[in-house]
C-alpha cells in the first residue's frame, strides 16, 4: 500500500474506494511491528483498531463518517482512554486502567479517528530525551543512537516512522516542539487553555498543554479544530470560539512583520548549523518582501529558572496523589502506613521524577516560598508582558526550536542541567502561555533534522498555522 502523507489524500481514496480504513490500520500495525526496536509504543490496540476500522468503513459507505475518518492516531501515555492502560511511563501506575475518556480523546473518537495505541514517554512527562521512561528509551528513526527528544518522544517517533498519521502529546515546557524538531516533523503547542486538560495526567497544571504531531499543517489544523474548545469538565479551558483552522490560508501578498530574538542566535550553546539554517529561513522571508527585524529579549537567562521553579512546585503538589493507597504500584516491603507511603514512592518513581518532586517541595517550603516561588511568579508575569509587548508590534516571533540537533543516548544523563538546556528556546512560550509551533527546517551535515519555532499571540492559532504552511512551502 502506498504511504499516505495527509488525511485529505486518505479521504479522497476512501471515497473513491481505492483504500479502506481496515487496510490502513493493517498497514500501520505492520509498521509498528517491524519497527519495535524504536520502542515508540507501550501498547498497540490492534484488535480494537481493526474493529473500529470496519465501523468507519461502513460509515464512509453510508456517507455518515466524521471529519477524521481515515485518521489513525496514537496517544502519549498520559491520556485517559476508557478501559485502557495508563501509566505515564512509570512503575508507580502499574496495572492502572482509566475509567473514562479525556475530552480530547473523546472528541477524536466522536469524529471517527482510529486510536491505534499508546506511546512511550519520559516518566510523568518529565524529560527532554525520552530516556526517563520506566520502559526504556525511545530511539530516533533518523539515527538509532540518538534520542528523539522528550518528553513526548514516542509520539514524535510514531509519526516520524509512519506508525500513525497523527499523534497527541503534551507540552509543558517544549515536550511537543523539541521532539518534533529532533524528528523532522511538525509539533504544535496551542495557547494555554485552548484545549481541555480533562483526562490529561497533570505535571505542571498552569503550563500543561495538549499538543499535536503531524507531517503537515493541514492535518494539524483539522485535529485542533476537533479537539479545541470549551468543556464543562475543565474550569480552566477557554470559552473563546474555535476558528475553522483547516480553512485558514495565508495571503502571500500581505506583507507581515517578523521579529527574531537576537539573543537566541547569539547564545553560547547554539550549534553553528542551526544558527545558519535559522538565518536562511529569515532571509527567505525577507526576500519575499516581509519585514524581518532583530529584537532584544534580556530575560532569556531567567526563562529556565522560572520554568523549573514553578513546574517542580506544581509537580510536587500534583504527584502527591500517587501514594499506593488507591491504585497502581504498592511496595511489598512495608510494615506500617508510613513505610508504605515512603517505600511505594521511593520504589515507584524514577530518579528524575523524585528530583523534581524534591526541588518543588523545597521551593514551596515555608522558609523559601517567597524567595523562590513567589519571586518566580512575578518574573513569569514580566516575561509574558515582555513577550506580548514584542507581539504587539510584530505578527510572529521566530527562533530555533532547539540549540542543537538530537544528541546521543546517554550524552546528558549524568548532568541534569545540560539536559534542561535542551528546553532553552521552547520555555518562553510555555512560561508566557502563548501558542508556538516547530516546523522542519532542513538537516545538519550529519543528516539530523533541524526545527524552526514560530510563536504568535494568544489564540492566534489560525494565523500561526496558515503562516507556518506558507513558510514550509516558501522556496
């Protein structure tokens, strides 16, 4: 069967009768099976996906199929899906099955998307390399000795290696955009609150966003159109109307203003090839008549500290519910209630999760609350205001997605600070709550993918997606 690169091509052939959903599912299951070594999937719903495919094929024949008929989707292992395993790639949730569908998952199902399995990820979405999973690392298909990025590494590789058409991940500080860059695909983090978080395991509740991986803007737009919008189960979700993202087009005759943050291209850790590729993309826009200007962002050095102080504090609170009492793993080596709590969490959580819980507990402690947590909240407000100030004068902000291309497995495992620097350019939109997308921007001399990040103002996903599509196709 031919390799499909977009939902529109699939639906065209479904309508013509030259392919069926059943054949598509068999094709993707075959790819998953032949690429098991990449470790992208923790569970494959082969029997269930085949059953769903038959149902959707009948709907196609009857003319009653939903918007996403023919779309085969994978879910990061942080999404609630009724009667399916949910572990956040952690030992502490062994044997746990979800009792309900998260809102985003339910909306996919309602529009006849076929869910094919759940993807490996960094434990509780904490990591930048997908090496923190209790089930082993995911491998980058571009080079099996390198990481795919994290924390949504399995979801990125599932799309990269053609194991599904689209996948859902979560993005707290770059966990969709960074692996998208490392894997040479598209990754979107929408505006905070654009998509309901109901049914998403919480890491940093004021940062967490459901994100989308795809091979093109068109599939990303239709998926966002389906899963975004108000939800009675999430009091933090926006009630702003959902735009017809799939119909948004960029008018190339309309000349826009683009800012690039000077400090990102001058950063000490950025690779020369990524700097050059970013500059080339900016030059193409300039040659097409758009205004490209450098802007200062003196707060760059405060992004990572602010992000890690606040997210670890929120993680400390959110992960307190995993204690071995009601569900999941419980240590057998206990003698009383206190030892059960301590040993369950010590044995059930991985090293990085324990590190972040302890950091968060420290910054929330009475002696340090004002010095760290309160101050970080103030800095977060300043970062958001400064970023929105730039976007009040420019249509978009462009920067590299990552300072380097995919690094080797184990390269940063001994130094958490080196690992955290992989998020240097992605955390700005996360701290600010603004939408951002990573699009492919060529490869380096070793053939490793490079990503370009585009940021827009609040709820400007329609313009962000349309502009991204234009930029990808700009010669």
